[in-house]
C-alpha cells in the first residue's frame, strides 16, 4: 500500500511534458521586458523614503533588481524563477510588498502557463496566494501615479504589436492553406494526365500493330481481288485474324484497366435504361434510394447516356462509402435542350476520411467532352451532399 502511494506521489511530481523551449524572439522579448521592469523597480526603490518603516534604498534596489532580472528566464525555467522571486520577496513583503509584487504576479503566471511540474507549481502559487492575502489586507499595492502614463502607453503598444502578430499569422495561415489547395489541384491534374498517358500507351501497344496489319492486308486484297482471287481471300483471312487478335488484346487491356472484381467490365456500355438496375443494386446495400424521371423521355446519344450513367454511379458510390445510414435521391429530367442529372443524400453518419476527388474530376472531364457541366458540394440547406450534372442535347 505504501509502495502504491509512493508511486502515485512520484508520478504526480514528474513533469507532464518536455521542458519549455522558447523561441529566440520570445527570449529577446523576455530579456527586454525584464530590463524595463528592473528599471522601474529600481526607480521605485530609490523613491521610497529612508525613514519609511526603516526602509533602506540599497537592499531594496538589490532585491528589486534581482527579482526583475530573474524574469528574463521566466519561460525557460518558469518554476525556478517563481521560487527565486518568492524567496526574494520574503524579506520585504512585510514592509514594502510593492517592490516585488508585480514580479511575483508575472512569475506566477509564467510558471502556471509554461512549467511542466504542475503539482509543484500549484503548491508554490498557493503559498504565494497566502502571502498576498496576509500582507495586502490593508490595501493592494498600486501603481505610482508618475508611472501611469508610461504604463498606459506600454499597454497600448503591446496591444498593437499583438494585433499585428495575430494578423501576420492569420495571413500566413491563409497563404499556407491556399498553397496546399494549389498543390492538391496540381496533384490531381498530374494524376489525371498520368492515367491518360497510361491508357494511351496500353491502347497504342494493342491497336497499332494489328490495325497496321489489317490496313496492309486489306490494301493487298483490293489490288489482287480481280487478278488473283485466292491471294485476295488469303489477305482477307489475315485481316480477319488480325481483327480477332486486336479484339482479344483489347478485352485484355480493358480488363486490366477495370477495377478488380468488376464482372461488367467487358459488357456493353450502360446507358439510361440501366439506371433503375443501378439504383436497385445500391438499395441492396441497405441505403434507401428514390428514383424519379421528369420531362418527356426521348432517345439520348450513347456517349451522353453513358456520361449520365457514370454521374449517378459515382455519386451513389460516394454516398455509400462516406455517408453511412443516409438516404439518397436520383432525379433525371429531360429538358428541351438538355438532360439534367441530380443525385442528393441527406448526410447520414460520416465514415472514414474524405476521398481524393479524382472520381468527380474525371466526371467533369467526361462531361466537358459533350459540353456538359458538373457541380458538386454540400447542400445549401440541411446536411448532405449534392451532385448536379447538365448535359446539352439536340432539339427534341
């Protein structure tokens, strides 16, 4: 039992963190502040009449100078400075508490704010509070009148410097945030370009050779189709073989580019007719999804239909991944000259970290091919997210 108590006491007396390490600017401020306070304390000590409670200016000057200059180390050794100021205060506290009173206040604040020795600091500050209560019952030490003007000026200057420092740090924070946003946008742009280059290399390697063979063989067949039909048939069989090889290798490349486990990677490209099936698959995950169509439905070109499908797919995928427990709504509107796709969710519970944003960036580029636009972001009223795509169409 005693061992446990001793261990608890030892743990309480240990520092709660590393020793403070003030910056060079902070050290310079502490030294300057201590020198100014030392000058004021010495001036006050000399102004005290020699016959006032037997006060002698020389000891008072020594005490005032030592207590004030100790504050130059108030952030590097906060508890030690508090103890030093307290010991220097004891000889004069009964007669002239004002000589070191302000030094004690500053040292107590510094120890409370910076010292990792919390228990020792609280005990010392408590003792200092008892001394202040005991020796200031007849009145708190006041600032001499001839110091008031200088003190007010100093406070105004310090307030101005603090405001300037705050503004400078706020501007630096905004600049760092803007730089981070620019770096993120640049990283996304590089990722898109890298993905495009990779897909282009894959398709070039697969298509170029076989298409070149097909072109050459087709040209040869055209030239001998009348004079040498058998040679023309051989050339056409070579064209057919090259085409089949190209299709096989293209399927292989598409399988590499598709996400793992995507069984529909080689199926025909989906369109607006498959939206209900897509919504049904999302509902099977447990997320309620409402689906509505407004306007006068009409045939939509395959490219624009695929783009609309991908918008709904990406938005619902993000809702399932990042808004657990949410409900979503998909709205498809046929306008006179545009197709509008809107996907919203009501927020749910945020799960995990936010995505990289590459999916939405890819959608914007896909829609830009057809002159469309994509807007995404939090809903203006309430919780949740909204994705709104507009795809231009021909006149009905």
